[in-house]
C-alpha cells in the first residue's frame, strides 16, 4: 500500500472524523428512523397498523413530517424573551450531540505499526465529561419554560429542572459505582474490563448500579413514566408549549439524541460495549476478524428477507417505491456478500483483517444499542405515568439511598477482591 494511504489510515484525525460520522449517522440521520420506529412500535403494542402508506413500511412518512416541521412558520409569543427563546433549544441539542465525542465505537486495532481506535476524543476523564456536559441540558429546558412567558411552560421548566437535578444525583452515584468496579474514568478501558466472560459485564458486576442507572436514565430523558415535564394532560406540552417549526424540532430531536446517548452508555457501562462474550475461547486469537464474514452474511440475509417482503404484491398494493427499496436492499446484500468473500481471500492481510475486526465490533455495539433504544419505546407504550410527588419521592427517598448503599457495597467488594 502507498505511504500516503498508510499515513491517512493511521492518522488520528481520520478515525476521529469517522467516529464523528458514526455519531452523526446514529443521531441526526437516524432521527427520522427513530420516529418511524416509535410509531410502528406503538402500533405493534396497541395492535394497529401504524404508518404504512407513504413509502415501504411507511418510511417516507417520517421524512415528510420532518420536512413539514422545518418549513412551518416560526411563531414567537409577543411577551417572550426572544434571545432566550431562540437559544434554549440550541442548548438542548448541542449538549446531546457533544456527549458523543468520547464514545469508543471500537477497540484498539493495529494498522501499519500504529494503534488506532474509532473514537473522536480519548479523554482521561471520559465518563466525567459526559456527566458534566449532559447536566447542562437542564439550562435549556428551564430557559425554554421561563422565556416563553407562559404559565404552563414555566411550570414545565420548573418541573424539568427539579426532576433532572434530582435524578442526576442517583445517576452520577451509579456511575461512581462502575468507576470503582473498573478502576478508571476512561470509557475504552471500562469496555476493555468487560472482555472475556459474560460475567465480566457490568450488569453482573454491579446489578444494583444497573437498576439505578436505568431508572435515572429514563428520568433524565423525560420519557414515560417520567414525562411529567411535558405531561399534556396537566400542562399542555410543558416547557415547549410556545415553540413551533424548527425550534420545536430541535427539542424533539434533542430528546431522541439524548435517548441514543443513554442507550450507547448503557451498552458501554453494563453490557460489554463492542465485545462478544467468550469471543477468544470460541473464535480464536482474532475473534472479531473471524466473525466478520458471519456478520456480513447475517446482514445480507436480513436485507434479502426485507427485499422479498417489500416486493410482495400485498405490500405494493399499499405503498409506492417498493421495488426501488427492494433493489437497494438487494444491492446492500450483494455488497455484504462481496465483503465476506473478500475476507475469505485476503484474511491473511494484516491491515484488511484489522479493518474487518473493527467493522465487526461496531456492528456488535450497534445491535446492542438498537435493543436498548427499542426498550425506551417499549416502556413508553407500556408503563403509565407517575404523579409528580411520586416521582420526586422515588428520586430522593428511594434512588438516592440505594445509590449510596450501592457505592458502599461496591467499595467493600472491591477491597475484598471479589470484583
């Protein structure tokens, strides 16, 4: 391989840009997919069709709604503080996106004598960075409620501030427990500590911390059953009652990005990140490179199954563009099978095997991420909403004592050498 290509492939800037693209794909590009997924998930749980007319499986409906939201008139109340009203949604969206900077999407791989990783910034205090940045989201929602000059918005902003501050404490203390288990603040080292056996995962090392973290995460993202800040049955729509057009869209997108961050962090802290349990035992010294053709074969099989289902006359009777979508899926399946074949031919080329290993690790992380994102949707359409006094009582009288107890218990187990 030419030296210029090697220098590009081993540059930290290259992998930081690719990690940024990965985060971009899972956030801004993924938001229409997430909204479609939520609607279809709600329909599945409620035993109704959901959006299924505009495009294959109703996919175009989400894009149409996004375009409609972007071109609507932006209305600002006459008595609102216009600067704060405009800045508030930007704060929420910026905070949600910034936290992706320290997410490790893969482990270390060797390329031409250098070690690289798919990560924007490898900070020594990665988990502290995420907690610090994410805590700033409370400013956005509180400012939105105050600047709107609306009593319902103000009430929603106050609720948001109280709720987020209350559950941030329990969430932070749960993370402290995981820091004690792993002995580091770096996210990539936390993932590395979960390599090997399934029982090395954070879920089994500190199950109480996982329970606290999950409950606090749902409260931090304002999702059911903790959506009191935008409870339409009480305060219209909460802090974004007076928002419209793209500014409302920023709040809407910020919620989904925050959910994506929470889902990725759950995988990294408690479910092994990009690791497969017993990978080295089952697949040899280079397990993720060995798994690459199987991952590509699974992707090809999924695409071909969707292409067959999409092109059925029953589907085509409801929607348009099915054959184009099916052709795209067949092309993706063909590309995946081609990559699997290339691996069979060039598996002994070190740099190619290393890249295949990275792709497999990213795929493992994304599959785990999708499960926890689906869990957000599942809970929303299954569990009823709390009263606000119950929410605060749970945060201060249950979650906080449990989090403190978890730190004490984890400390004892770590000192005794059992963790």
